[in-house]
């Protein structure tokens, strides 16, 4: 199986007022073409830093044995997806990327129509983008990447601030991306909302990769020691509905 993303011995250190902080500590992993990966971890575990490096938005620390190899361009959907909206309407927003790449007008239009249809936003093509729901804004960000035919899409905390309906919208889109052979990476501490979609489960804890295996294997780990709530629990009374 071909590796879409290959990382070896990746570290990232930031300078702070209290000294240096290591956000990533010698992380190595491979993500294969067409896989759906859930990367779990508490806030500050290094998930977002790792994926920003993969997406080319920042560099890792320099090291002789460092290797970050990414096949094709990567699309990253930020937690606050509305910050990625550049157009007044979804149609304008999706067209921005292909236009920037110098595509012909007819090709831009075809890409926009297809991407909006794929993400279920065709009926909102001329709707004010700022008034879309949270789930719709995340789908719009994905539509922008589909329009440019990016092979890998990373979703950073895609369930943040979404209601039940919004979560279902995001997961329906993930299923569709999987069916089309896209490589999908979901960064989240809410693994109960998406682990059933994953081919593989990776856990980061304090900048280190502490687990890499199947979702079922992951649920057999002591996830709480990495500050992740194991979603396999019993709810038998109202009293159980508390963390």
C-alpha cells in the first residue's frame, strides 16, 4: 500500500516566556492513500501542530534524520472554519482556489458546481456565507478543497460547537470522502463521535505518539491515562450521565 504521508522523527519546539516547549517529540508515522485516520489527544497534545506541518504551514525542528514526505497537496479545515471563508457566497468562496490556480472560466464553474453538489450545498450556492451554520461552514471549507481536487483532507476538531445535526452532517461528508478514495485525517478529542469511521486510530500525548493501531485495539488501552475518555461505557440511569 502506498504511503500518502510519511513522517520520521519529527519534533517541534516553541520558545515561550518560561523557556522552550516541545510541542512534538520525535513523532514517526505513515498514513496510506485512501485511509481514514482519527488522531486523538487532549488539547495541547500536538495534533494541530503536527497537521500544520503536514499541510506545509510550518516547519519542524531541523534534524539530520528528519523526513516529512507528503504525496500531493493537503487541505486543512481549521476548527474555526469561518476564518477560511473568503467569498461572499459559497459559490464565490469555492471558486477562489481554482481561479487562483489560473483555471479557465468553464473549468472553474464546473469545479464549483461539482464541489457544492458533493458537499450538499448546491441549494446554498448564492446564500450569504457568513450566515451558514457551523456544520455548513465546515462543509464549505471541504468543498473548496474538493474543487482543487486535493487528495488529502485534514479536519481539525470538526465537531467543535456543533449540535447533533451538525455532527451528522460532518460524518456524512467523511463517509462520502472515504467512498471516493480520499485520504481523510480527523483530529479530535471527541473520539466517540467518529471512531467508528476510522481505519486507524493514533493517539498523541504531550507531543509523543503513544498509540497507533486499529480503533478496536485503541479502545482496549487505558485511554484515561492519556486524558481521553473511553466512549465504551454503560448508561443505565440518569446518574450515569455525568463525566
